C-alpha cells in the first residue's frame, strides 16, 4: 500500500486532471479493505471531500463514487455499530 500516500498527495495538491486520475486509482484500490484503511490512514478522505466543491462536475462524480466505495467498509461497521 506504499502507492496510496502519493495518490492522496495528488488528490490534495494536483491539477484537476491529476486529482481525477488519482481519485480514480483510489477508487479501484478501495475494492480491498486493506486499501480502504490505508486511504483513510493516509488522510485521503478530506481531499476527496474537497473535490466535491470544485466546479468540475466530472471531478465531483469521481470523488462521490470513491467516497461511496470507501464507506462500504466492514471495519466501519465494527467501529460504528448500528
């Protein structure tokens, strides 16, 4: 999971195109629970939420689906029982 922190940095500070590409990569990686935890631990949620407020609709959509995939985590259920 060493590639996740650089992707989070791109989502945080990259151009719109770089942010979109990095968010897409995070979306693909987030199919793994281990990667979901690594994304959260690397501070990836805040920058993805920040993408929701940009003017570019495609960026907003990519951030939305990535966040959605991250929230489907069994470890969240263990930490936040309903």
